[in-house]
C-alpha cells in the first residue's frame, strides 16, 4: 500500500520517521514519539502498521509497554517486526484514517 508524501510529512510532526517493509506491509518507525502526560516514558520509539494486521485495521507498536492513567490490555508483547521487538495494546479503531490520525487516535486512547 502506497502513502502520499503529504501523509508522510504529516506523520513527521510526531518525530523522525523512517519506513521499512516486511511481509508485504510498509511500516513507519517514529523515533522519539512524545506521549501525553502522565504517561511513562514521556517519549518512546514507535512503529505504525497502517494496514490490517492481527484483526485490527491498523496498529501502533511501542518499543516497550507504556504506563498511564488507564489500564490497557497489552496483548501484543515482544512482537518481532523489522528485527525489533514491539508492544501494542488492544484498541478498536476505525478504518480509512490518514497516517497522522492513526497515531493521534492511539495517543489519545492512552489517557482517555
């Protein structure tokens, strides 16, 4: 799946963005993603899978579990993608969002 330069530029508002492919899926790595307060850590590397995977319309993986005011079901633990281990929590998400909207939605879910 190809994404426009405009969408990738919007994604760069969250941090340094690189991309890589594995298994026919393009992933976007976001280095230094800022998390909403009072989440810990305050910044983290993340990996956006903007395509359907594991029964979700998209997933945002984190370099480690994130703690915050809401308990989440971290059902994706040590998921190996692009030679790294990633963590993701269960979240029902709509389809058809732009890349930046995907990240924003997950970040809001960390605290609401």
